[in-house]
């Protein structure tokens, strides 16, 4: 009861400040993240998010197949009385709270799982063979719904602007964010924030950086064609295995001998297929891999050189080669680059909520994220929320069959989402803001 009364008093103060257009004092702004974290840690909201996360975890769905996950999200939004539009990019949803007018701030969660067989034995283990939430997307959805619940129940009628909740499909290689952008989801958005849970940092900490935080990512697959024959008479053949081997070795020189050592790049061959018998030289061999870089110029250069090396080395060995940079419809992702001013804004929120000692400066990672498509379109900030409990056994990294989520992280994500949105609207009011003639209520169409 005391907590509820405190919230009501605080929100009345916030409402008065926003309506009167009086500049909000720093002490009032600093209290917003603290209050949201306190509310997010209440047993009611924690149980709500844990329940959602476990239901999604039990029924994982791959990219563009998130039909049941999308249905669950829409049902929860209906229960909360939050308006939304659907579908975007097959299964995506965009919900909103506020006036329906500017400023617009967006919060994003991804919904898809991975093609892995879960190896963790627990009550809510994946019920779908060969599919698993092994990257925390189930937690991301739960945290964003938790934030929506916080804002709808405590703040929906005094927001001077609009918060968009973006539930996105197919982050894992499917480029769902690209389709969401192409559908116009962020056309009116002033800023967008994205969260990822992390086993690299302790619970109660966050990590990010301004500028490039995750690399641009591309894939390639090359088929090298020669002339097969008996292994005992190799001079009657044109050996594609030898050609493919030469290509693999030469590709390693692109980073070690052509890239600036201070400009991080990666070329990795992870696929090599050719032949099926010990004494037969096959007609063809196939190799495939990934390449990563932080700058657009380096990314374009390394892609060009991969093609040159593949075709050139194949010719040296008297073979032909074809190369595909979109194998199995895998998307090329640009680097994820955090807007400098938006990152500073995030740091201020996180500092007020968690304390300076719990802010980590993150080193750039060669991993990729399709949040980059949003951040290319509008100012974006992508950050990591720690969930490692240092008193327990270390959690394994994502994309592993042994991956687990420490559910204690859920309140932190929900509170960060809500705080980032509310304070952004308070701090970015138009200079001559006038109340909209008609406020769209939760049951209205967008």
C-alpha cells in the first residue's frame, strides 16, 4: 500500500511537471529509474515476467515461425488494454502507450529461438525437439511485456508522447529488423533502445559503449568444380579438394596480411564438404563461412577480396568456382553502432538506477545483431544487462544447448525499458508542445 501511494504521489508530480512545461529538476529525473526498479521487483510483476518467459521457453519457434509466441504477446497486450498493430514481418507486433503523438521512443525485443536441442534438464525445458531459446529472446519478450505493464498501470495517462513496443521476429540470421524497418515501423521514431541479456557480466550491472558495439556480419558459400576420378590416378582428374584447401589457406591471409591490425576483422571457414569415399576424387567441393568487420569500407573490401581469392585460387588449380553471399537466405547485417548522445543518455539512466560502479564499458564484439538496421535508420542504443550470479556456477554463453537464463535479470530489463522511455519523453518535449485534441484510448485502432 505504501509503495502504491508513493507511486501515485510521484506520478502526480511528474504529470504536473510535464503539463506545466517547467524544466524537470535533476533530482526528480533521477528518482524515476529507482522507482521503476522498485516496482519491477515486486513479487506480482516478477511472477508475471517469469511466467511469460517460461511459457515462451517451453514452446520455442524459429524465425518467421513465431506464431504462438506472437499470439501470446497479443493476448497479454489485450489483457493490459494496450493497443497494437499486427502483423509486421509475418509475426511482428508494434504496441503503443501514450498520446499517439510526438515525441516517439521505441523499445525492441526479439522473439525467435535457435535450432538447438536443449540439454538443460528442468521443469520448463523446451517441448519442441531441435528448437531452443538459447539466446535469451524469451527473456527479452518477458521484460518488454513487463515494461509495458509497468507503464500501462502506472503511467499511461500522463505520458506526453508515445512509447512503441516493438516485438520483432527472426533476429537469428533472418533479418527480421530489416523487414520491420522496411514496413515503416520506425519512420516516426526519434530514438530506439534494445536490450540483450548477458552471461559476461554480473547481475545488477549493464554494459555498452558509444559507437560500434557489434560487427557487421556476412556469409559466403562457394562451390568449387573440377573433374572427379580414381584417387590412384590423380593426373587424370582435376582435384576440387586441393583447390578448396588452397582457398581456405589463402582466405586466412586476408586478415593477417591485408587488414590493418587496428581494424578488427574476421574471416572464418566453418564448412567444408567434398567426396564420400577414401579412394575417389569428387567432382566438386563446397566451402562456406562468415566474415566480420566494424566499418562499411572494411566490410566491402573483405567481401570483394573473398570473391577474388575464391575464384582466383580455383583457376590456379584448374577448377571453376561459384560464390553465393546469401546462402540459405542468410542476411548480411551492418555493424551495430550506438548513437553517442543516446548512449550518454542511457548511461545517465543506468547510473541513477544502479550506481556508477555497476556500469561497464563494453569492448566491441565481433558478434552481430540485426538491431543494426534500426540504428541505421534512427538514433539507437543497444546495451547488455548482466545476469551472472557470482555465488553460483557460471552460466554458459549463448547459442549453447546448456544455456540458461538467470530470471533475476527480468526486473532490471523491465525497469530499464520503462525508465528509458519515460525520461526520454520528459526530456524531449517540443518547445511549443500543445496537448493533442483527442487522446487515443487503449482500445482504439492505431
